[in-house]
C-alpha cells in the first residue's frame, strides 16, 4: 500500500484591514486639531511644570516657598472662598432664569437668551468700568439708597470682596444659566403632568420632580463656573482695587513686579491641580449618581 504524499497548503494571508469610508478624511481633519492642542496647550503646560521645578536644577524650592514664605495658601483660601460664593450666587440667580426660559415660548426663550448673552457681546473691561460707575461712592446704587433714605452715608461697595463677587457673578452667570436650561429642556414633560394628575402642588412637583432631574445641569454649570472663577484676573484687579488678592493677581504680581517665574509657575500648577481635582470629583459624583439611578 503506497503512502500518499501530502502537499503543503499555501499560506493564506489574512485580508488587509480596510478603513471604513470617510475614516481617512476624518483622520486628516483631526490631526490639525491634535497638533494645535499639543503645540499651544500641552507643550506650554509641560514647560510651565518644568519652570516650577526649576529645571535644569530640578527641585521643589518654589513649592516650599509657596507654603512657608509667600503666604500663597492664604491667597488660595481666599480664591476658593470667593469662587464658591460666586458659584452659589450664580446657581441662585441663574436657576430661575433657566426655568423661565425652559417654560416660555419661542419668543420668550429668544429674548431671555439674548439678555443672558448680552455680556458676551461687550468687552469685559468695559463691563468692569461700568460696574465701577455703578458701585462707587457716588455711583447709581449709593445715590439711590441715599435718596430713598435707606442709608445715611455711601456704602463701600467696591475695592473689597463684595465688589469682586458682584463683578465675577455678573461675568459668569451665563455659564450657569445655559447648562441648567439644557437640563430642564431635556426633562420629560409627561413626568410633570403625571405629578399634577396625582394631586401634587406646583411646589411639590418642583422639589420632587423638576429640581432632582436638573441636578446634572446644576453640577455641570457649577463645575464650569467655579473652575473659571479660580483664574479670574481682570475683575479682581479692577474691582478689588489691589486690596483683594486672588491666585491670578498673585501670579501676575510675581511675574510683573518680582520676575519670580518659578513661584508664579508653581502657583499656576497648584491652581491647575485644584481644577483637575474639582473636575475629577464632579465626574465621580456623576458616576455615583448614574449608578444609583440604574439600581
């Protein structure tokens, strides 16, 4: 019985992976954006971190000076406090505006949106000088209060924390209104109708249905508002009159007056770490809330 010879089978190469239609075009469109982010954000951030560490002689001297010598921790505490107050005021003032937008007709929504966006159409410097005219000792507010007999002498409404908070709230309010508005618009109107049909009053419906469902919008607006407030410079410099020093004014002072780039870079990196920690906390809280909703 003769053995049959087995011929080796030719190797079959796997089919070459093909890019889906339009993937190459999409990749070409993404590459410029990635390059811009890398050149104008990531690279300067890495350089800033290097300056804070004192390269080429790496060390933590600048960070130690922030804690022990410069008193930056007190400045950071004031910055966090002012930013928290501004964020809370934006929530209190912005929620009713967003609620009215979500419940109004097309004309009402357009009108309110234009009024909310109006500050963005005006220079921040112009707005701050307008607030100086309004809040100064002989300004509109003090003259009105004195004419009404509510006060006997002008109130100190600027060159203090109050003036800084008013100016920052005025500038950051739109960052709170629109996230809440989007959250309210996304709610199912049938849930509110069901609550009314079960005999719930408007107040009970708001606090048991509308407000809980709008918490993601409040959280998103609060994160953006707080993170932006941490780096505000022009408004604290003008309305604070040099008496209120926040992190941004501290950094500018270290660079412009003392040419202390390592200290300014270290303060900037600390501020960046606070913002990253805040966003991570907000994301973690959102994931917990989503997991609780699924269970």
